[in-house]
C-alpha cells in the first residue's frame, strides 16, 4: 500500500524549476552521484526525457527496467547502481 495517494510528478512537473524532483537533486552534486531511474516498458519515453535533462545537468544515470505489474522495491542491502 502506498504511503500517500500522491504518486509523484509528471515529467513536465518534475522538470519545472520548483519541482520536488529538482529540489531532491539540490543535494546531489553532478559527477559524484549516479541517479537511478526505474522505468516500466510504457515509461521509456518519460525516462529518456529525464535522462537527457540529467545528462545536460552533468549527472550520470542508471536505469532499472521493470516488468509491468512488478512494484518498485529496494533495500539497504541491495545492489549499487552503475551507469554506462
């Protein structure tokens, strides 16, 4: 069950200067962090837009493709993300 009914931001909202997405990036320095994006098959166009924005800002980006119907999950003992 989600913690909130607010599931996030659209790509347009996320790329806005006052978005929650961009506020979270304020603490992550380009060149020192890999930003991991999780993407369902129907979300690859949105993933590409976010990835291009992040590349332009100097971040490296990793993607974790998801199978439709599988929830996003992670744990502190999970694997680290690496960008190519």
